């Protein structure tokens, strides 16, 4: 008898709890999301030796400008604190769905690349995905950055 009463009370108490889909929605203004736009770390290396051209002063980055396909200048800064990327040219593009273009204007030359971007909503945050990155006129390789999402890419360009 005690078991039956316990089961009945448990069933009543359990049925009073709201289901997950009936609970209050998330407080999105209080959620701190990782940026959903394309975030790039560009490393420039010597195509013969593999030496870092920015670290070795082979490429002058004084006055560097990064422009997206809307001719919007992008802020360049290494805010990630990853030692292997400390000499990378890092920036976040305000990516649009579909095709995007970037121009990195150095003192003596310009590097152009394009990529495909798609995004989806996941709870309060937007998750982005950078794909099909192509650098014009240079050999290159694209890698993910640590445990960051698919919109964070390291691009190693050979000069």
C-alpha cells in the first residue's frame, strides 16, 4: 500500500513540473555569444623556407587595411591570445549569407580572397560556417582554430 501511495504522489508531483518546452524562454540579452561572423587569422609565410614573413619583417604591415566586399574597413587586432597566431593578421568580417570577398592591403601588395558563408540560429546565438575559402594568386591552406566554431579560420598564405 505504501508503494502505491508513494508512486501516486510521485506521479502527481512530477506532472506538476513544467515540461522543458513550456518553461520560460532563455533570457537572450544576458547570453554572451561567440561572434557568428567570419573570423580570420592570416599567416604569411615564405613559400620556400616556411618562415613567418611578418615575424621576420619580410612583409611590412604598417598601415595595413582590410576591406570587405562592401568596401567597409575591418578592425585588425589579435584578441585571441594564441601564441602560434601572435603574428597573424586577425579580423572579423561582417559576413553575409553566400559569397564574401576580402582585400588585405599591405604597404607593397594586396591579397584578395573569397569565401562562402552560411548561418543558422541556435537558441540565442547565431552560428556561422565559413567554407570554400579561395586565395587569389597564392598557394594557401585553411585550418580551424582550436576548439572555436566553424566560422573561425586560420589561413596560411605562401609568398
